[in-house]
């Protein structure tokens, strides 16, 4: 008889500080991890990635496992984030795209018409067997340390698909949203299915927490977010609502949207460095934990200035209903990896109960 997969609550990660903070339960110390902790800031990452294109590395369970574990070993962070990219599920369903070094995701034929939607079929677990395999391997290796699964949110994915690549002003995306709201809605419905299913694949294979990245949604007003985006992010997050896996919802420049992002169905709202955790908590109310929010640029400041800021954030976080320490956005590739280790140690030391 095969042993049934255990629900995540039954596993050792249920008692981890990351899961407990996400659930607004008492923690032994403030948990910490860093967005983009697995990446170019680590010499061991640069070594294993040598000669292997980004997307290929995401499809090789041996590499995904090694890269995901690297920052956990080196920094002693409280969670691993699955090494992949938000465009991997789009590539998996057949979109012709590449991740260009120093640029980001580039889409060969951008989506601009109803007919283009034919290129976006539903995602099924069979599209991403290498994800299921890598998550299983990782969960075995990680033991009591939680693995965070993730996906891109419909707006941020749509922005890459409509623009054809990274964009500063999201001009074509906004023109489509306002000029053809029906096509926009149809596109986002498909992306919500893909996002939601991608989260579900990771959670079912053993991820203990998931994060929905809506990195670029801070470009929108509240009104546009409510009318054109929120329900699609709600649908993506709802795909794992029955799995007892806390959900983190993150975006950059989203201070004006925090309450709406929480209401989309997350337990934790990610806060960037432009809004203090105290203000974020005031905007969100007592039902949400917060994650963040050290300015990634401060990792380049002299230690006394960095230390002061880390201590302030930990202090603010202690007054929040729950707090997971992180950066306000991802680790920059040029950062000195030893500084990340030192920040991890400091957070643990000053927050020990
Ligand atoms: O450590 C981790 O956070 C896990 C891995 C991860 C990557 N991408 C690996 C990656 C995660 C969570 C992502 C998500 C992602 N990808 C987002 C959302 C997070 C955010 O930063 O807001 C976005 C917007 C993308 C799209 C994307 N992919 C960009 C903008 C880039 C950078 C391009 C560059 O070269 O500067 C990528 C490529 C990418 N994804 C890299 C990594 C480690 C760099 C590629 C390399 O190492 O060669």
C-alpha cells in the first residue's frame, strides 16, 4: 500500500516559525528569508549555473534542488524558496519565451488579440513534472525547514505577455486593459488558472507556504486594481485555499493596495520598503501578518546604518499581528553574501524570545 501524502499541518514544518508567523501564532524568534536569496549574489550559484541557461536550469530537478538549498546552508535562513521563475509555467504550456541575462523574460510573439489566447491552454501537472519531482526532493532534504512555492500573479504575467518583455510604464498592458476589457478579462482568467494550478502543484508536492508575486501591480490605481485585477488574483489564491498552506501576496510600490491585496485571499501581505510595517499593519488590520521590508539597497550601507534599520524593522514587526522578516524586494546580484548572513543572524539574535 502506498503511504498517503501527509497534509502540511502534520509535517514538521507546521511548527516552524515561518508557518507560525504566517498564522499569527507566537514564534521562538522572528523568521527571516530573502526574495531572490538563490541567485547571483552567491558564488556557489554562479558556479553551478555556468553554461546552463536560466530556463533549462529550472527544468532540471538536480539543479533546482541544489540551488534552492544553497542559501539555506549558507545563511541559515528560516525558509527555502523554490528555484524557478514566474514565466516557467507559461513556457511549460507552450509560450515561446526566453529569460535573457540582464534583461528578464522576453516573449517572441506578444499577446494582443483573442486568437492569441489559443496559445495559452490550461496548465495541468503533466506540463511540469520536473517541478513535482524537485519539490519532493527538496522537502525530503529540508526536513523541518519550510519550502515556499510561488507563482506570478495574473497582472504581472500579463504584463510580460502583452508587452513582450520587461516594461517600465506598462503602456500596452494598460491600453489593452482599458481598450478591450473583455480580452483583458479573458487573458487574466487563463493566467489565474495557470498561476493557481502552478501553486497547487507545488503545495501538493510538499511546499508549506506559497507566495503570489504581483511585482508590477503597484503601477495601478486602486480603482483599476478593483475593476480589472483583484478578482483574478483572488482566483489564483483560491486554487490552494483548501490545502492548509499559508499564502503570501507581494507586490512592489503597492502601499495604496495593501488592504485590497489582503482581501484577495492571503494570510500574509508583503510590504515593500516605501511603507513602514507600522503603517502597513494599520492599513491591513489585525487579520493579516506582514512580510518585509528592508530596502535591498541598504545591504550596501555601512554596517551600523544597516544594523539600526534591521533592529527597527524587527521592533515594528513585533507589534504586528505576525511578521516574517524579508527585503522590500529581491536581493541585488552585486550584494556581498556575507552581509545577508549577518542580517539573518542579527534578526534571530534581537528577536529571540
Ligand atoms: O531566490 C528566489 O527568489 C527564487 C527564484 C526566483 C527567480 N525569479 C529566479 C531568477 C523567483 C521567486 C523569481 C520570480 C520572478 N521572476 C519575479 C517576481 C519577483 C520580483 O523580482 O519581483 C519576476 C518579476 C521575474 C521575472 C524575471 N526573471 C526577472 C525580472 C529576471 C532578472 C533578469 C536579470 O538577469 O537581471 C529574471 C531572471 C531570474 N529569475 C534570475 C533568477 C536567479 C536571474 C537569471 C540568472 O541567474 O542568470
